C-alpha cells in the first residue's frame, strides 16, 4: 500500500502542474474586436460541457458516483468550472474510448480531476492524499 | 479507500483501450447499388525517396484543379534532415493555396462517405510500431466493398489496394488522422458546423482572408443557427479597414444572435470607426451588460466626418 501511495502522489503532483499550465486563464478585459476563433472556442466548450453534463444523467454513472461517495452536484460544479481546453481534453478522450467503455472512462477522468482538487484542499474525497496546505 | 482499486482498474481500461480491434466494414459503403467498386479519377504523383508528404499533398491539391506537382511542394513541406514531412506543414501548405483543410471525424465510415462524394481523403499512417514509428502520408481514392479493400495512391503505387485490416491498423497507429482539402465554400460530405467553421477560422488566422470569407459566406445559409459566419465576415471586413461594411455584418450578427456579447463588442468598435460615437458606446454597454466587466471601454476615436447613417442601438432584454 505504501508504494502505491507514493506513486499516486507523484502522479497527482504532475497533474497539478499539467493542469495548472493548461488553465492559465485570463481575466483581463478584452480589448479590440473579439476574434472569430475565440467565439468558436467558447461555443465548443459549451457543447463539450453539455455532453459531459448529459453523461451525469446516466444511471450507471450516478450509481458509480454514489458508490464512491461523490455528490453529483459537486461534479456538476466541477464541470462548470472547467476551462475550454480541459473540456476539450475530456471529450477527446471520450471520443477515443471504444463504445461501451465510455462510462468507465469518464469516471476515471472525473476522479483525476478530484484528485487534483483534493490536493489543493478544495475537496476532500480521497483519504490517501495529503493536502498540500 | 474504496475508490483506489477503481482508479487502478479504470486506468488499466484506459491504457488498453488503445488496442481496439479492426471495426467491421462500414454498412454505408455501397455495393448493393450495382456499382461495387468506387474509384476516383485523381492525378497521381509517385513519391521520391522519403517524400510521401509532398506527393500526397500534390495529389490532394491537383484533384482540386490546382496546378502543382510534388516537386513544387518539396521546399514547402519536406524537412531534409528529418527525411519527412510534418502533418502541420502539409495543412499549412494547403492553406497557403487558399484551400480549406477539414479534419474528418476519426471514423472509417467518414472516409467512405467523402470518397462517395468524390473527395479524395488525405490520411496519415504509421507503417512501423508505436514504439518505432514510421510515418506515412497517402491518399484514399476509392474502395472495394466486395474485397473490403481501400484503394490508395501511396508511395510509388497508383491505386494500391490495402485490405481493411492492414489499412485500419496503420491508420489507428497514427491516431486515425484524415482530412479532405476543398476550395472554401465547398462542403465535405461529413461537414459539421463547428469543425468547418474552425477550419475557416484557421484560414482567417493564417492570412487567407478571401478564402476564409468565402467559407463563412457559404456557411451563413448552411448553418443559420451559427453566429460565427456573420461575425467572421465582419471581422475580416474590420481587419481590412472596411469599417462600415464590418458594422453592417455585426449588425446582422446581433440581430440574429442578440445574446452574443462579442457581437455587440465588435459592433461597438466598427461603429466607432464609422463615426457613430454615441451608438458605439451604447453597443459596448450592451456587450458588458451581457457579460459584465468583460470588454474594455477604450473604443477607437471616431473620424471627423463620415456619411455612414448610424443605426439605432437597442440592447437585448436580459432575464
């Protein structure tokens, strides 16, 4: 067990760095005209968000989440706060999963997100991870 | 603690998901219509040593009546030191010819659908192994549903037949990348709104304004529910300093999509440039009402005299 813990922590730290880099999210006001590509990126993110949300409505997913003691509304909140690039990553992986395995795949993805938020002490789902703070 | 085995199990599933088996021959791929074999009449350029990239791209471009040979493309897309071409370079070179590069959904059925529509399909293959890749570009020009073969212009072979299993495995190892290359305004058979408009926006970003404009223009009627085509036409007009024309496109954009905050913001800028100071400020206020504190308040200074008739601005109601 001990070696697995150490291993997971390293993965999680890597994930923090990776996702941190992917979420350099600008909050400054837009100057000048908004590019067509920016509007498309936002639209794409909304489509991805909706498809993730609809996944949550499936019974197998609901069941799996409740077995893990994860609150559905918590997951919904997480999805709302994902950036376009994170959403695109998720959907890319979903699209590549063979038919029938998407449910398992999506749950794994959620778990990865939660591991990161756990490390940041934003949530507390996995007891084997120690908070950074 | 209960979650740990699940994480590991899930990760293993995710890892092995890459080894998917070859799918069945797509049901859509004809045969029963009495014409079993489909083969497009596409020019062929046999590749020189290692130069599959220029050869495949030349085939794609020449099929759209562009006068180009593989040799012309070598300096653009061939890296002598790497003895190969990069996918991104092929795409970029096609754009420099004013062509729209539409990446297909990673499905065999979509390749078949494009061939049925008369569009050759550029595909990437990995002829080696995952751990020792040998990248290759080829063009799917037909298929034979009886034999379950794909027909490709590849390396030095014209209309080479590859059994589905062979093709699919090599394609799979290249992440099933495939694209059609068409003049902007023509639509791939499998075209979907967002990917097509993203491809058009890539043309806009790479300086192919006329090509991007044509693609947006054709998209207006094809996807009337998409705001990007009109907005994009406005953005191109704006970048070319045709201010009043841009204002016209933006006005049409916000008329159809009143909730699109960037549309109001861009309208504000175009109106300011067209000499409508107060209307410009009103449009910017609309944008910031839709998305508070998003758009900067420094608008361009309106010119002294302009004969543009300033429109009346009315913000959409927000519930």
